[in-house]
C-alpha cells in the first residue's frame, strides 16, 4: 500500500510541475479559433473568438496586434479599436496603434485623434525596473556576440546571463508583456535562441514553467525546442533526438523567392499529441492552413522564416530547383513536401 502511495505521490508531483491552468488552454483554443475564422473570411466570428480568448488571460503581443488589425482594417468596430489600442498603449506600443490605424483606407480623423491622445497620455503599466533588468540581459548577450572570440563566447554567455534570468523569475511572479512591456520577447527570446544554438537546455526548463503559467508563448517555446533538438540531431556526442517534436521550427514552413514551402513531419499525429500536451489547440494541419493564408494575403500573425542563398538570382534558382524536386516527388506519389506560389492578385487584406 505504501508503495502505491509513493508512486501516486511521485506522479502527482511530476504532473504538478507542468500542470497548466484551464484558462491558459482555453486562451489557446479561442485564439486558434479566431485565426481559423479569419482564414474562412468569417471576421465577425474571429472578433468574438478573440474577445472570448482575452477573458481567460492577457493577450500575447501577436494576438493583440492581430485582433487590433482585424478591427482597424476589416470590421471597423470602434469600441474594440479603442479597447485594444488602450492595451497596446499600456505596454508602450501606442505609436504602433496610431500608425496602424492611419494605414486604414477609411481612416476616421476623429477616431485617429482619440488614438493619438490615448498614445500621448496613457501611462505604461509595466514595471520599468523589470524592463531595465531584461534590457541588461540583451545588452550583455549582444556584447558577447560582438566582442568575445567565438571559442569562449558560448560558455561565457551561458554563465553570465543564466543566473540573471533565474534571479528575475525568482523575484517576479509574472514576467510578460504586461509586466515588462512590448519588447519583452526581444529581451528574452534572443538570448534564449543563443542558448539553444550553444546546445544548452537550461533555460528551456525555466521557460517551460512560464509556458504553463501563460506568461511565455507556447509558440515561441515550440520553436526553441525544435531548434534545440534539430541541432542535437547532428551532434555526434549525443544520442539521436526527435527534431519533429512540435514541427514549429524553420524547417517546416519557410518562404523562398516568392514561394511558400511546407515540409510535413514524419509523424503528424505524434506532433499534434505533443502540441496538445503543451496546451496548444492548433494542429500542424491548422498551422499550414494559416501559413498559406498569411502568405497569400501578406499579413503575418507569427514570425516568418525566409531562406536566402547569396543573391536574389541564386535564391530564385534554388527555389526553382526545390520545386522541380517536389514535382518529381508528387509524380512518384510522395506528398511529404508541398509548395505554393504567390499569385499577383488584388485580394490582399490590408
């Protein structure tokens, strides 16, 4: 009996370390539904889904900007425009809110004036001391990259910044765009990527807990994890890793010479299970649907991966070569790779 109780306790503690509140999962579910509704041109439903998602937790920057763009350029809901603009201003992103609305073809001068006044008078709600600590981390990161020889750069980077990041998470209960401002991801994401490139997973263990809390974007975490395991795959000193864990990395969706390339992972079901465990409602197939829509309309909700080979002519030749290879694979019945050319149509969503 004691043995069974011990096993149950260990399971509970292990699960508790990565337990995710229902509110976070609901947030990802409804933001996913909102983006899919945009792909279906059901913009009213997209608005409703974003509004519901934002009741579960604060919106990440890309979702807030997408919802704001949806209202400023498509649905023209003044109440939503002012509400989302205020949240942007609180994060120090008021300049974007004004500039984005000004791009609207049916820009209303009176509403533009309200937005400008809001941007000028709204006091940022984030912690400036926390923001400065994060700025120091990125400054240290960049100084190592540009000044220290490559042979010692990675070790020094790991030792100098990891403790600073740990200290921040021990000091502050929540570190996100609301508490650290609009550049939060830039301050933390760039050093995180360099940790991954150095073959270290120390920071990912910290960020995994932040994903569960809803403070760190699961999408960004998936990209870091895929990059880490992809690099470990080619390290002869480590056992083979699974680079297809989330299929969120640069290998799976990328643009090259006005063409979108999609590489399907070997086991899509496994990828979708891994995504679900992380709290992500979006499947790989749904991600592809969104990437195609973004590519067609030149409106991006997530970072875009671009591949270049030397000059534009070199890149165009490489893209043409890759398309020929994919065409041959399709003729042989292999559809693990796809590509889509951007047509010169006039249906782009502004």
